[in-house]
């Protein structure tokens, strides 16, 4: 019997039991929808986070103080104050690191700011004159931190939008003085709103000269980071080596395993974060895939009921000349059509919901979230659901085919 | 050569080690074009005999020759093909597919026939016309009377132009008037279209439409007689 005839019989069989067919498919639809949503949203989140890391610039190299932990029990090694002023000075020398365009010492921490009876918990970033450029954080209105501010340890601060609004309750804080740790700071600039979703939430931060922050806010002599920006992307690798060599010489380190600092480049970060996010997405997708197996068991269950329910039909078809193979193919096809349709509906539903979520995220939360249709996951969804239909449909179909025509006809 | 011949046919059902003999050695021949009724009280084995003759079930003992060949020599697929091409069945309980139109129900055997699809409609229409239901093509079984349902079933048995038509108590679920119409059509299949008809009934009235009556009792042939005064119904005769 030609295949399309069997397909037509199977379709007719499903059509006569519309509600049952629809409910049976639901398990598969939900499973595939879940997979598509997990993968699509996972991809969106990954793209967003990676784009933010990329936003830091490919030329940026971060130097982290302390020996880098080699294992989970090695955490204490990171809590050191190994990056000091002499490192900063050495890294600035062209003969040490020829391709360093900017070198920025960073100190950071949280402190409470006071103004006119209002308080606000700030994240304070102490840096230098190059900080505005690296973070693309130019005050509007106001001015950036100058080299003189840094040299003199000036009591000046640039506030993020939220921080400024919370402290001022509406009026402009530019030119006003706010109090942090009992000291007055002149507000020289307000950052325009950046929105959430940056790696650093600039709206809740305050920028000030690192000298000021070290001396009056945190009371430390070391840096939390030193940022080096290479003059071109091609020179990043060379610059990393130069930085390492300079610091090792300065710290008297001969064995690279004993480094008391760590280097972080954008490429490293992209790779690490990308791997973590991909692993997470795969894990969640696998959890979702389990629901497909549950859906498959549902299909098998209903198909078994259907085979019993339609015992007379099977007997009749055999009496009219259907072979065992005809019956087997018919019931197998019914299962595969059910799961196949479930797969397609699930893909459409999953893509639609993911798209809706991406709209909500980008419009309500103002994030640069991009909807991606996961072609691979969609393909996989169709294949898996069809295979589920094949596997879980086989047993009921064999049961149907094995019925003797007369037993089937006698069945009441 | 007879169309069907059984020699010492036996059928014993075994259920949980309890053997129940139903047919205990039947022998007879049926020729091409005969109209035979198998009669007998319930439990006499007449339905079982029809199932074996109709290749729906295999006997447990003895021999059955169909078209001169031992049925044991046919493979499962060959038997399916024989059921499809050479045999037509009419059941007491109609066995139409629910929620499926008259036309589609009648086409059912064609699906398994290997006949070109272009011919299906014409063949189905011809069969439906033969039972006088051309005005009911698009009806579903639930919209038909019992008599009409059985006529659809006859059209379905007829559509592949089989050699033998088996009818198992075709009037058993019908009122006497519908039963007469159905019997009239079955007789027409034999008289005018030349089909071999094997009918099962326990009513003498219905049995006498046939040319020959085989009476069973307790799994053996009690008598095998010619019908002297064949009943003919004028209702449908042209």
C-alpha cells in the first residue's frame, strides 16, 4: 500500500478523535516549547552579557592583585594587597610596557553619602583621568576627573544618575557638596542614565580620583585593580607579556606559578562567561528534554488506550484485507504525526513566547536584548519529538498489528 | 474443482488448559456461484465455521482447500490479499467506521487493494448504487437507519467484486422489514451478479433465500439439503 494512503488513514484516525489527539500532543508541545524557550532565552542572555563584556573594549587588560586561586580551597590567596603605587609607576614606563596607552589604578567599595538629610549607599570607584574614556562614562552636565584632581587628591566626585537623583530629590547637585565618611566632596559631574544591564551599574556609582578614595574613603595604600589599555588589539598579547614581566621583576618572582597577580583580558572573560552560560543553557535544555520523555510516555499511554478502543476497527481492517504491516504502519504513523505536530506547534509557541519575553525585557527593562530563533534547537526539537513518537508508538502499534481479526471483531 | 472444500475440519479452543471443541470433523464442498445457508442453534459452531471459511481464523485440525489450495500453504500476507480481493464480509453488527462517510466506508477495502486511486470513486459509487444508497453518499453511520447501515456494509463487501460474500446473521439486528430489504439485496448479489454467498442465520425464514442449507449441531453436519421452495422477494427486483 502506498505510503500516502497509510498517512491518510492515520490522519483520519486522529481526526475522529480530535480532543484526545490534541490533549495527547500537549505533553510534546510543552516539552518542545520549554526547550525552545530555554535555548532562545539562554542565547539572548548570553549575547547580552557578552556584548557588555565586549563593551569594555578588546584592548583592556585587567590586573588582579593576589595569587590566583588554583582550587576551591585556595580562596584566601586572592585577599592580598600586592598591587601598589610602584607597580603603577613601573607599568606606565614606556620601556617596560611600550604598547600601554593608558594605565588606570582602580580602588572600589561601598560607602554611604549624605546630602541635605538624604542618604544613599554608593559604589565608589576611584580611578584617574583615563577612567571616563575606558568606561565611556562622560558626565553630562559637568566635567571629568583631571590629572590635577588625581595629583592633588581633590575632594571631587562624579555621581551616577540614580545616586544623584536619590540624594538631591530632584534639584541639580552640580556644584553642591555631599558628605562621605565625614568629608565634603564637590560634585563636579553627573553621569547620564546608563540603564541596568551593564556589568557595572554606573547609575548607582560615584567616580572620584583614586588618590582621594585611597586616602579618605578606604584608608588603603594598594589598588583593587590596575587596568592597562593597549594601543591596539594586535598588541594585547604582547602587552600582557610585558605586564607580567614587569610585575615579576618588580616582585622578585621567577616561577610563574608563584605570581602574586592575575591577568584578565576581554578574550579570557568572553571565553569563560560564554562557556558558563552555554553550559547552563545546555543543562536547562536537557531538563526540558526530560519533559519530552514524559510526553512520550503520555503518547504511549493514549495510543495503548486507542488500540484497545479501536480493537473492532483493527479487526475490521484486517478482515477487509489489511496486512499486519498496514496496521503497524498506521498506528506508528498516528503516533509520529501526533509528536511531529506537537514538535512544530511547540517550536512556534516557544519562538513566539521567547519573542514576547524579549520584547518585554528590551522595552520594560531597557536592555539591549536581541531575540534569536534557535535553529539548532528547533531542528533538534522536531527530530527528538519524532523519535519519541517512533519509540513510544512502536509498542502500541505492534500490539495493534498482532491482534487476530476475529478476536478484534468479537471484542465488545 | 469446488471453490471451497473442507475435509474433517476441526476447531478446538483452548483456554487455561480447558479444551473446548467447537467443530468436530466437518466435510463438504461449496461450488462457485452457490448460495448456501449455514444454520444451527447457538453454540453449534456456525460462526466459527464462517470465520474459518472466510480466512479470519485458522482451523485446529483437518483440511480446508480454497481455490484448490490448502489454506495452510498461504502466508499471512497472501491471506490478507485473499480477504481483500476474493472475500467480502457482512457482519451482524455492521462494523462501519464511525464519523466516516458512507462513501469513505465503502472505499475502505480499496485502500488495501493496490487498485489505482483514480478508480476508487467509480467502484465505490457502483457498489453503493447496487444497494440503492446513492442518495446517502455523504451521510455518516450515525445518521443512517439499521437497514441502511447494513446495506452500506454490503456495498463495502461488494466493492472489490469478490468471489464469495460471507454474511454472518446480517438481519440479526434489524426489524423484519429492513431485514427483508437486506436479504433481497443479498439474493440479488447471487442471482444477478453471480457471487457465491455463504449466509449464517438461525431463522428458517431467512435461510430459505438460499439454494442449499447446511445444518450444524454440536459441531457436526446434521443435514445438507437443497431448498425446494426458494424464497424470493420482489421488493427490489426490476
